[in-house]
């Protein structure tokens, strides 16, 4: 797939200059909304969204972020589901935002949501309880995860090194047959042709290179490189086989990709690899952002050309950047006003908001962070 890291839409060729303040989900300009998505979703136009592409909290207490832990249980309790275990509350919470998405989606529209191997089953069950049909599970494989485990005598550990994240593929039920749904709503089928990788139809496996890989040569231990070698029959093998890297090329976000567009925002300390002492000052400190190329491919797969993509957990706006680069309309919801400001800056950088475009916040105080803050190095590189 095409690399996007150094790609930037020239200012004169920006397609979407609209300020989003008055936009509905049907308008051309991106709409970035600050608020709790469970509340905000109920106010979106019914049946207006062509695809939901999102990366919700996994409920694993990631880097002690409250949105990934206590806030989920509190939200479930607020909606009448108290006294639940953490996993039960997560499932209920997923069914709540899933129902909000279902309402906003067109019949036949697809929803893609990342999950954690530990809590994915609750995510999928919650979305199913909301009325969505589970259609598939995609697996995103990478090699740069670090095990979050103590060492015990005799080489024992309590956890494996994480090398994958599942992505649930669900669909709002059709309106009649698939053909009828496509004819009436333009949704119902995946854009497989547009997602060919090296000429081949897409599969449900996505592989990331190691951050140390360069174009054409893999770092030692890179999952893609190892699989290629294996498929070719080992080092020096002569049996011609399909190379796994052909399924999807998807680099991890570099610091340049993370910070592009955020140059005017204050710097914050971020260390996603505390054990490797690789922390540094960044202008986009979001701890869990996804690669633009990966989100572009998912947007292209799930959303018909020119359609409207919704991300109810926008974070620093990678889905909005992807939608902009793939010529899809975008509506993003984010509860944290600092992340909303970062998302607006990144989407603007990639041409999705006009020079003066700003987020339409539920509270109009959405702004990039003003003060330098230091985030305590903690946690591990991937959730
Ligand atoms: C995993 S992150 C998404 C990161 C994003 N994919 C990116 O590349 O930047 C999840 C985001 O959801 C936000 N969030 C959590 N609960 C929310 C809620 N109820 N409504 C809206 N946003 C929420 C968090 O603040 C966080 O930024």
C-alpha cells in the first residue's frame, strides 16, 4: 500500500475547506465533536453514516488512563448497569456505544473496531448485543510489542509478548438483499477491489514491519521478514511461494508521522518504551495512536468512495487523517479536549480542515494543550 508518511496535500489543493461548526454528518467538511460518544451519538442524524472505523478503549487500564478503566464501569452504572464485574461492565458499555453507532449507520454499513486479545470477546459480544452482525475478525500482527510481565524464577512469566491486535468487522443488518441494500444505500459490501495488495484480493490478516525496517530490507526479527523467508523455503530457498508481506504493508507510526501538523502545539514528554529508555518530547503525546497507512486501508475497505466515516473514539485523529487522504467525509467524537485539539491540527495538516477550521466542541473550549506537561513514563509500548 502507498506510504503516506511524507505525503501532504498541498494547501492549494485542499478539498475540504469548510469550518465544521454548522456541519451535520451529511456536510462535506469534517466534523469534530467533543463529548462522551454515548451521548453525542444519540444526536447524530439517523442512518447517515457509511462506515464506523474506530479504536475504542480496551478496558485494560492502559497507562493508568481513566478512559481505559474506571470511566467504563462508571458509564455502565450511569446507564443503569451497576454491580457488574469489570469485564461485564465493558461488554455492556460496548453495547451502549454500539447501539449509538447502529442508529447512526446506514443499513448494511460496516463497523471496524480494534480490540485487545484479553477483552476482545466482550467487545464483539457487546456489539452483537447492540444489534450488529459480526462478519469477521481481522488480525493486525506486529513485532515490536513488549511483554508486560514480571520475571519469576526458572524463566517463568505471566504473560506472552504481544504481537497482535484483533479487529472486529461487524455490519448493520441489510435492508432487504445485499443487492437491494447496495442499490438503495450504497452500503452492504466491502470495497475489496480498492483494497487489493500487490494485485491480490485482501485477506483478514494485516502485518506490520518492525520500526527498524527500511524500504526493501527488514530489521532482524521483523515479522514480515521472517514470514517472507519462511514462505520462500528458508534462507536461499528456491521454491517460489506467495510472500506474506504481500498481504499488507503497514509501517508503525514514526515520530514524524505522529507529530505532523502539531508543530505549533506544546511539547510533552512521552515514553512508550520505558525499558528501552527511548522517551522524548513530542507534540502529539497520544499513547495509543494507530498508523495512518493501516487506518487508510481500513477506511478504504469499509467505506464507499465519498462516504461518511464515523470514529466515536477519535483520539489524536488518525481515522480523520485517513478519511481525508482517502477522500471520505469524516465525523469524529473525542471526550478529551486536548486530544481533540491535536486531532484538529493533524487533520488540518493533511488537508481535512481549512486553515481556520476548528473542532465543533460540545463545549467550545476545545483547544490544544497550553502548558508543557510531563507525562510519567509508564506502561508498555502497545496495549
Ligand atoms: C485508543 S484511543 C484512540 C486513538 C486513535 N486511534 C489515534 O490514532 O489517535 C481511544 C480514545 O477514546 C477516547 N474516549 C474514551 N472514552 C470515550 C467516550 N466515552 N467518548 C468519546 N471518546 C472517548 C479517549 O480519550 C482516547 O483518546
